[in-house]
């Protein structure tokens, strides 16, 4: 079972298992408010609820070690 938490409405923090190191992942083609903007907290809370109990396949188009200046895989 993977570990999942919402950083904001378009950036989950994922890990392969509860013991594994997690990484922030930017979801492609999704743009929501940041946490401190209008509806930002709603978007942050909704993302894990929409994904709960569903399978997730994460694919990256960058090198495994490539992290953006926001400290997330894009």
C-alpha cells in the first residue's frame, strides 16, 4: 500500500510504501489554487478524497533525480 498525502490540489506527495521516502509529484494538466489562495484548502482536501481506494500509476518524463525549484518531480 502506497503512502499518499496532499501538498496542495495538484501536487500529491507519494511513496511506494509507508516506510519509503516520499516525493512530491506535480499532476500534468491539472491546475488548482495554491493552499493560501481562494479555494486552495478545498482543493488540497479534495485531491486525496478523489484518489482514495484507486490505483495510481505514476510516470515521469524527466530523469528520476530531476527535481524542480519547487522541490517536486514535474
